[in-house]
C-alpha cells in the first residue's frame, strides 16, 4: 500500500453544469506533487448514480463531455501516483427513482437514508435484488476498461431489509419476515453474497486487484467481515458525530487483524470531517501502521 493517499469523493447531481470543464492535467499533477500524494482514489460513479466516463453499464453525467476518469488515471500514472477507483454501491439516486422496489425497506416499508421520496436525500439499495447485477456490470466495466489500482465500494454493509425480494426469500425458506433474527441472518447472507460476487467479478479480469467495501466502522469481533476486504480504510469523521476517539480506537483494534490499513479523515467543502451531504469532499489518508 502507498503511504500518503487522497480520496477524492465527488458527488454531483445532474442539475450541476460544467462537470470537469476546467480540468487541467498539469494542475492535477502539480497538486499531487505539492501534496506529496502517492495514491489518489478517483471516481467512476457517484451517489447520484452518474458515471464520470463513457459507459455502457451506466450513464455518463449529462454535463460531462469527456472521459474524466480516464484523464485522471492517465495524469496520475504519468507521475507514478496510484489510482484506486471509487464506485458508489449502496446509493444510485437516478436508479432509485426508476426502481424503488429495489431499495432497502424497514418493517414500515420506509427507505434507508431518506425515509421516503418526499424527503430530500439519497435512498439505499438492497443487494438481494436485480440491482446487484447492474452494480457488478459497472464494476466489471471499470476493471476491464481502466487501469484501476483497486476498487473502493461505498455505502455497503449488513442491513436488515424487508423489501419484497427479501420477504419472498424468507418465505421460500419457510421463515417469517416478522422474525427479527431471520431478517438479520438474511442480511448477512445478502452482504456476503455481494462481497463474493464482487471478488469474482474483479478476479475474472484482474485477479487479486485490491477491493475495499466501505461500511464506515469496523465491527468488533467480526474478523470474518474485515477479511472480505483486501485491506482496510478506516474512515473517521471526528466532527461528523463520530468523535475524536473513533480513529485511535479503530486503528488499535485493526492492528490485531493482520491486515494492511490506512486512516482516512475528511475535509468537506464547507466543514471539517462533517458527514452532512455535500457535493464535493476530499479525504486525506495516510497509513499509520502495517500489521
Ligand atoms: Zn431487500
């Protein structure tokens, strides 16, 4: 793993014009050099669901006119900076409005993140639905078409879901969708199936390419869940409600897991490490320790 990494988090709605219109290869490279950055996570797909490159598995942002992902990768690689690639996995707002039946639902049929479609915000997908195949095709396209140095998948984890796909799966297994333990167990199976299929999709093109599934926190006592990742990236947003104790405790815990990890705090464009929904974020990360 590289030592000094930036995670360029980029979420732009279709209402924002001129995406990347002032992108300058030389300025991009100069900023990386000035910051002594040797790895930058660049973006294929954002929470709004758009691709930042020509795509058949997804749709390019309507106000982007060139291959921004390809340009960033080529600029970074020219100066020996690595480029893992980010895809928003759990959130894809353009698709959420076309397929609300693929979203996570609670017992009252409310969605996750924004509770309904009259409340502004994103809506999280269930991976026990046809959405998983769409996401895997998007991952396959990026790994096939671009020289990604890793894949970073955001907004994922074990969920308790009662969407109609999950309800049907429980009933088929002779279980009761009102049984909390059965719902929780299905959530684990759904997540582990997703991580297995991502690994298979990536390995079919580039065996062993690093993959990280970002759940935000490392669950104590669940080494099996940590090891679905090739390494760990400890997101920690002190003033985003997580507190200043979050990073040191997480870092100390993962030292016992025998995995490489890096620490990642955040600078959002109007605040420091606040987890409010902001269109452009930048996260700096440096590896503190290699187990
Ligand atoms: Zn579900």
